[in-house]
């Protein structure tokens, strides 16, 4: 079972833009996909003006998956010291080395424990990481029981996803499964535009 949790909103596209994280309930325990933000930061205050709701971030989890390490997806990583946080190795390297990529203090917060992957990986039975590059080179999505996808920022909207203009978007479209996006409250089966 996948559940969306509204944990923040930011100014974007001429209005307030929601930021959702997702939980996957498994027999092994709850998995959290992305961690939102727990506070604002000078690096993101302008132009994003985030409102954060850290009390809404689920805490009792067996592991975390970061779809990517932009500030609105990794800002709560510090809440999970010692909990395995699964990320693509390319994503972690880029977040640590590229200027204006993210808030590095949030990426390398005290106690954060990353598990790096190079490509697809099944981290629990029925929970598979799939590379979906485009938004970032190391972006990944989560395939759950071959039945649903948590896409993070593979696209901001389903219309954008339907453009099929990145390898990641093409991969998600080919799966043709209900897909959750980080900035949409409900899943949708994406379709190619036109």
C-alpha cells in the first residue's frame, strides 16, 4: 500500500506547489520515499519560500529511498540517523560536487547512512529501484510489486511526463502503471502526449 504525505509546499509556477513524500507498507516494515524538508534554508528561501510541515514526515521506517537529492526531497534525511537511505551512486556524487545542486548540509547531515546503487536493485521483496534519468542524471523511481511506480520528479506533472522527452520519462511510460509524482496528490496511469 502506498500513501502520499504532504510535507511542504514551495512557490513555483506562479503559485504554491505541494511537496509529497510517500510510504510503502510492507511485511518487513514501512519504507519512506523521499524526506521533504524540516526547515527553510538561506540557499532555498529565495525564490522558493518553502513552508515545511516536518510533523507530517513519517518517522518509523525500516529504510528510506531518495529519488534524488534536491533540497525538497532530502531535507528530512537528518531525521533518520543510522537508517539505510538508498540512492543512486551517480546522484550522491553529483549532489556532493555540483554547485547549486542542493543543500549539501542536508545531504551530508550527521548520522546519515547512504546505501549506493549503480542501476536497478531490489531492496526488499517487491520494492525495486529503477534508474529514471532526466530531471537529474542519477534520478531513480521505485517500482512496487510490478504494479505501481513512485516517480519522484521524473516529471512535475503527468502532462510533462507524457512528453516522453527523457530516458526516465520513457521508462515510466513504458511501464504503463499507476504512477505517483512528488508534486501530485494522487496516482495516474501516464500516457504519451499527442
